[in-house]
C-alpha cells in the first residue's frame, strides 16, 4: 500500500556545499531541486500528503547571513514555483511560528497559501520556524484556555482533543518518515505525529535526493509489516 502521508527531514545541504567548496547558501539553493523531485515523485506515486521540515526554530541561531539567504530563497521559490504548484493541484500550507518571519516572507507565505487553496492532487505542508516541543506546548496552552473559559472539561481531555490543537489537526499522521544525510534522529520534528511512522534513513544528501530515492523509500515501506502493537496475522 502506498503511504498516504510522507514526512521528510531534508538534511545535508551544508555538507553538500562543503564537499564542493561552496558557501552553505549554495547547498540550500541546490536543495530546491530535490524539493521539486520529491513533490513530483509523490504526485506520481499517488501520495496524498507531503510534509517537509524546511526551517526549525533552532535554525534561528544560525549566522544572520545564512538566515537571510534562506528567507530570500523561500520568497524566490514561492515567486517562481507558486503558479506551477497551483496548476498541478498542489495545496500549500505552512506550519510553525510565522510571527518570527519578516513581513515580506509572511506576505509570500500568505500569498501561496491563498493561491493554492483549491488544490486537490497533493497537500504540501512546509514546516517553517517549527519546533515540535513548541507545538506541543502550544496545544497544551490551547487546552488550558478552553478549560479556563468553560468550553472543555478536564476529564474530556484525551488524545483526540490534544491532536485537534496541533498544526496537523486536519491531517492523518505520517505513515513514513524519510531522513536524508544518514542521521538517525528526529530533531524535534513531529514528535506526537510520528509515534507510529515507519522510518527510512538514507545516506544521500538532500540536494542529491531524487524521485528514484523517494520511490525506493516507498518500496521499502511497502515491504514492512505495520502492526501498531498488534500481533501479525502471519505470527
């Protein structure tokens, strides 16, 4: 079965650039090709939802020139590819603490979300200025506010109520997580949502990731026996 929802930690842009004696910004620029490859691969494979980890809250600690380059790249990507995404039926949603973005970056994000709202072929979630622990704290705060306002009883708080306060409230959890560059950690990404996801780690650096690599990850996923704590039928 094809995974309905794939999440990707796009890692390795800096190492890709370093190996070539280039500035880190060149690696981020090259990584945009892999984003297009991943989107097209998901469309071809019939994947309904793709969630990309683009920029973490921790990334704000990087050098200012690198952050500026990343934000400029975001605006460039939206300006260049927004119309094509709309034409191909891709709906774009951006999740994270967007208040930290510059006014021009926020305007670009709002524009692409509005322009692609009617897409039906693929839901593309871009996690930007995102941290999963912050998302969980935000959800807890929203629950506390609802209880304080009398809209919710404490005894009615369960996993469903909690999940409804997450950025992904309207989405099924990821079936498959792909991480590039060979690192084996979640890096504060979708900690709640990835509880039962299958994990696929590849040594390929993100700028070199192609739709063939995506299809290989999907094929490996299809060979796995997802039991969710139950006993396999064949056991």
